[in-house]
C-alpha cells in the first residue's frame, strides 16, 4: 500500500524538525512568521496541516487557542527565560513548541 501524500509530508517534516534557542528564533519572530503550538499537540501534525492548507483543522485549533501567531508578550517571556523550542518550517511559517525547562532550572543570563 502506497503512503498517502499526508504521510509522506509528515515524514519529511518530522525529519526537518530541530531544536532552536530563542536567539535563533528571534529573526523569524521579527518577520511575523512564528506560530506557537500548545504542548499536547503533535507539532509535526500541525505543521502538516499548515503545509497542506487544511483550513478546517487549522481554524479549529486557532479558535480553541491551541495554535496562535506568536505575540510580543510571548517574545518578552521567551527572551526572559531564554526558551528552547522544537521547531519546523511549513513555509512561510515557522511552527514552534516550547520545550519546558527542567524543574528548578534558572535562565541563563545574557
């Protein structure tokens, strides 16, 4: 059985997922292309929906507050704690999911 277009795209995007530090993400945020994905969602599945322009799935997640364009408040908070993310590109968007810091860890001073 041949894999579907969605399965092939999912596998491709999964292979392109990487860890990024806030410093590496800042330029994408400045361009207005960062989409934050809430924990609990499959980042690669959401990226696949964006890449396939699945308006129904995306609008449901947007309306539920599970997916949103990153805000200035997000950027300030990420900068303060020097956040680290899983990230994947579904052009033109960069979808990110913050990796929680280990309990008791402190942000690294700039």
